[in-house]
């Protein structure tokens, strides 16, 4: 793997983080029903982590000589609280897979700092996924 390929992959990840920020903000606005306050709190609590990830990725892309993307990954439409939670879970699981792969690629590239940071991001994203799974576990269909 060369630097240009890594920049391209990190830009895909950055688009995902930008999309996640929009997803959480939008879903917080759309949450409804008796659990609205808890869902709004849950969704909004994730935004700072995603912002930190996006900032790290943008900084690393620039450090590698690239230009950070500004277009987010599209946010899946979701009409119900359950659909929003399922979409969040899918996004967090995808981010976990992507960052796991990216950490391995960074190691192969010889960028230990990037590898470690991406492994930390795997921990963040998998934690978000686990929390979402727990919320969905007894959520009414």
C-alpha cells in the first residue's frame, strides 16, 4: 500500500465520520415517543466522539499530503426510532470493520502512530455498537 491509497481510504473514513455526525444530529431531532428524551441524549452524546474522529482523520490526511473530503457519506432515511437505532448500529459496525482493516493497513505502511489511533477508534466504534445493541435488545418491534 502506498500513501496515496491510504489517503483515499482515510478520506472514505472521513466521509463516514461526517455522515455519522449528521446522522446523530438528524436522528436526535427526529426521535419521538415516550423515550424521546433518552434517545436525544444517546444520539447527541455520540457527536463529540465522531467529531474527534473526523478531526483526527482530516489532520492525518493533510499530514500525508492529501486534501480532506468535505462531502459526508449519505445518511440512511429512518422513519421510526427502531429504524434509526438499527441504522446507527449498522454504521457503527461498518466503522469498526473499516478501522480494523485500516489499522492493519497502517501497520503494513509502517505508520505505527496511525495504527494505534485507528485501533483506539475501533474501541470507540465497537463500544458505540455494543451500547446500541443493548438498547435494541428489548426494543419493541
